[in-house]
């Protein structure tokens, strides 16, 4: 008897597995086929586009890796009065994940402390919809926004491949709610930022407001990564050309307010790609705006050992953790006059 039931088990389990597998494969194939059909239809629609962009059915181009845009995202958390009756010189748009309160707090206590500077600086944090524990994180974000009044959020998923949406949200915010600013800097949360250098050495409040100004760590002729295992993978359907136009790498770049308005407008009419920094380069290419080449060693993508006087000569240094930033900042501010 024991032998027979063993035998039955021996047959039944693989049989169940087989049935499950065939259903799974059937379902998978169906759904991926439907997805592919949908992309093809969108692709065709995009290429036979006659309607002006503002009359398109949203979004213009669909692909799992293409950020859905243009799309009428809503501001869930906004600071509409932050720039009211003032004329900021520089807006710092800090890209940070919605759950990363620690980073925001570190930045508020270091380079993001607006009251440290001799010109009007406005720091805002850009977030999307939290991916993890969304209900809880949303409650915390709203609380944090009430306390600090520096959070801006739209209703797109806060993921790496959606970073372009985040930068575009910042640009939309600046053009709609802070258009009195002279310049804008997009900056990541893992950076050392020397605001005084950016204000006085790069921008200079004594010089009349520049137009068509965009600068940062510039890259020429970079090819897209076509290997799907790489973080920066961009498929041909999303970006067909073999090289990107010149662009400034994402961790930190600076531009004038007129450029923000122009980028926002042109972004409504072209295909958005997931690399936010490259996408800014594509917009500049479409707008025929030339990137200003900075002095060497201004925007540093490599990490350096901290040195109070050395760091005074940089605008940005990449790869600073919250802990490192907090531990060097006091020294950096204290030794200001000693170099
Ligand atoms: C922008 O600045 C001008 C002049 O400085 C001022 O009159 C105007 O109220 C400001 N706009 C906003 C939205 O604060
Ligand atoms: C910002 O700097 C001012 C002036 O040094 C200081 O009083 C304030 O506590 C700082 N704010 C934060 C959040 O550290
Ligand atoms: C980007 O955000 C949109 C809107 O929330 C979402 O539908 C999409 O899945 C996100 N894309 C990625 C790659 O995370
Ligand atoms: C991509 O290549 C086409 C054909 O050579 C060219 O017309 C277009 O301007 C290029 N786009 C970019 C963003 O380089």
C-alpha cells in the first residue's frame, strides 16, 4: 500500500507541475504578445503624429522602460508660495528618494541650509510616489513638508527609470512657481556641494543674467548602453541613434531660468528617455543651445579626500554619504576665511 501511494505521488506532483507550467507559459506568451502589439501601435502612432503635442492622447510613447510623458502629473505636495515676493538667485533642486528622510535632513543641515549664503538660495527636494510602504511614507512626507516646507511631489512612481520625470517635475515647478529665480542647479543627494563656488565663481551675481546658459561635467559622443544587464540600458526603440548629443552628467548641473522654460516646452514634443541627464542633452540639442564648458576640476565625478582649502576650489564632489557630509561640513564652514 505504502509503495502504491508513493508511486501515485510520484506521478501526481510532476503532472500538476506540468499543468501549472503550461498555463503559465500560455498566459505569459499572451500577455507579452499583447504588450508588444501595444508598443507597435504606439510606435506607429508616434511616427505618424500630426496632432500638436498638447492634443496627443497621453502618453505619447509607451515602453516599459520609457517614462510615461507627456502626461498630466499632479502635484501631491507643492510649495506654491516658496518664491512669492522674492527673487532667488539660485534654486537647488535636490533629487532624493521619497523614503530617504535621512538624506534630506543631512542636506538641510549642511549645504542645503539656505540661510548660510549671501544671496537668496532656495532648496527644494523632489520626490515621487514612494515604492516601499507607500501609505506610511506618504503620511511621513506630508508631515515633513508641513515642518520644513521644502518638498515637491508628483504622482509618478519614484524609481530609477523614472528619474527623468523627477527632473522635469522640478523644471515644471520652477517655471510655474519660482520663475523669478535667475539660475537652477539640479543636484543629487550623495554630493558634496560648494554653493559659494557655484554662486560666485560660476554664476556671479555681479554679471547680468545669462541666457541659454547650461554647464556641468560635460560628456561628448557617448554611446547608449545596449546591454540589458547594465543599469543605464537604453533600448533602440527608446533611443535609436548610436551616440548621445553632448550632455552634463546627472549628479550636478546648472542652468539659467530661460533654459528651464525652453526645456519644459520642448520636452512635451519629443520622446522622453529614462536617463535624465542625457535627456537634458537631447533637449539642448533640439533647442540648439550649446553647453558652456566649465573650468577643469569644477564638477568632480570622482571622490577626493576631504581638505578644507582644497574643497573650496570645487563646485561638486561625488560620492559623499550622509555621515561623511555631516562630519566634514562644520570644518568646511569654520575654515572659510582661513584659505
Ligand atoms: C518677481 O519679481 C518682481 C520684481 O522683483 C516682483 O514684482 C514680483 O512680485 C515677483 N514675482 C513673484 C511671483 O514673486
Ligand atoms: C542653518 O544655518 C543657520 C546659521 O548658521 C543655523 O542657525 C541653523 O541652525 C542652520 N539650520 C540647520 C537646519 O542646521
Ligand atoms: C514610472 O511612473 C509611472 C507612473 O507612476 C509608472 O506607471 C511606471 O511604471 C514607472 N516606470 C518605471 C520604470 O518605474
Ligand atoms: C539622430 O539621428 C538622426 C539621423 O541621423 C538625426 O537627424 C537626429 O538629429 C539625431 N538625433 C539626436 C538626438 O542626435
